[in-house]
C-alpha cells in the first residue's frame, strides 16, 4: 500500500488523537438522540480501518473485495472508509482528493476568453 510497517505505525500514532476528537465531536453533536456509547460500533479497530482505507485508496480494491478480505459486508467497509477519510486527510502530508483549480476566463490557454 506504499508504506513500510514503521510508516504505517507512525501514521496510526498521528491519526489516533485526530480520530478520537472527530469521533467524540460526532457523538456529542446537537440533536443526537442516543447517549455517547449507545448505537453501533465499528467492527474493525482503528488500525484495521486505516489499513482498509489505505488499500482502498492505493490499490483501488472494491468495497466488496475489501469486505471479503476483512470478513465484513461492503456497507460496513464503506462506512469505515467514509468515516476515516476526513480525519486521514488531516494526518497525511498531501491532500487525498484532487483539488480543481478554476482559471479566470482572461487566463484561459491561448488568451481566449469565454
């Protein structure tokens, strides 16, 4: 997946406090019906969810294939990945999702404007 075991462990160490803050903020949001601690929990621990997410991003495995590898259904894999992606974006040195730059009409290639 592009990381050595030591790099994976370092990323996990950096990710843990970010995840805890994000998860606690999610659980204590206004309008939440259940108390903290109630409701569904993740089937995989944080290191496994990080591994699933990195495999998804790096190897482009489908959620179905990841579900087979981790003995979960695709919906659980999807939930794990979607919950971790915003936090992972904070911990990684580069953005995960490509950012699109919109040129000004005057700066369009060839000097033509629309």
